């Protein structure tokens, strides 16, 4: 009876390399920055509207800084997963070649 174990390792290698590619590409997709439109109605509210607008802009700056840190963490996490899956795929290929060489 022939030993078809190498096909299992080939399947695992393909699976791991696909996941490595997927996570590498997924890490390149950032969450887009948040933005608000300025209200063009001047004169309505005066100083209170100005303070509200300033507070809104401060919120947008803080929120975008948070999104930037989340994007960086997501990129690092996806890249680490891609490297791990790539190494797993390499180990699967080495195992397959060892089985084939042992015949």
C-alpha cells in the first residue's frame, strides 16, 4: 500500500500559506479617519456654537489619534500572524519533503 501522507502535508502547507497571504493583505486595510463637516450657518449661537465646534474638532483629533494607534496594532498583529502561518507552511513543506525522501 502506498503512503499518501505527503498529500496531507501538502494540504496543510497550502492552507498555512493561504492564511499567511490573507493576514498579510488584511493588515494593509486601515480604518479610515473620522471627519465631521463644519456647519456653514454662521451667527446662529455665536460663542456657544464656536466652543461646540472647537470641542468637536478636538474630539475628531483625539479619535483619529486613537484610530491611528488601532491601525498600527492591527497591522502588527496581522503581520505577526502572517509570519507564523508562513513558518507553519514551511514546516509542513519540510515534513512533506522528508516523507518523500524517506521512500
